[in-house]
């Protein structure tokens, strides 16, 4: 679990509006979205996002701009201080994670290298 007073993840207005639209169109009851990270890709890790039909006991649960986001407990230190945005360009529409713990990304943008937040940096993230 995250430390009290520390925000694991925040959403921009664009991200919150897109998540609300996705949940509204879901074919089954959804409580929110679950965000995490997994090993894979050329840079080492990638972000994950899926429908959450329920809250797992160890999920970090946050609400931002009317959206419930569940954070996989294994991803908390990798996502600490991250802003989730939704961007639309001429070529794509996608969620973008502005993560202060990200050290590099691959050229295709699908994979990232992330270093867990260190205890001494927790004092500055709020």
C-alpha cells in the first residue's frame, strides 16, 4: 500500500473523461479501471490497464475526478507520482503515463524502463 498522503496516480481531465466513457459503454458492470505494470517489451516493462469488475483485497484504490482507479499492489512503487493522460493525435488515441520513475522508453512507445521510487524520493512526491 502507498504511504498516507502520497498520490500514486492522478488523472488529467482528458483521461478521466475517456475512462468515464469507456465504463459507460462496458457490457458488464464495472467499478473502475485497474492499472499496473508488467515485464515485457524491448525496454523491459509496459503499462497495463483493464476493466475492474471488483476490488481485490490488496488493490490501492483511488478516486480522481469521479473515476475509480485500482492500482495493482505490485505496481505502486513503479507508479508513484504518475499522471495518466489521454491524448489524441492525427495518427492515434491513447492513454499516456507521465511517470517520474520512468528512465527510458522504446522507439515504438509500447515499452518503458521504470525504476521503483526510492525511499528518499518519497518526501518530495505529494
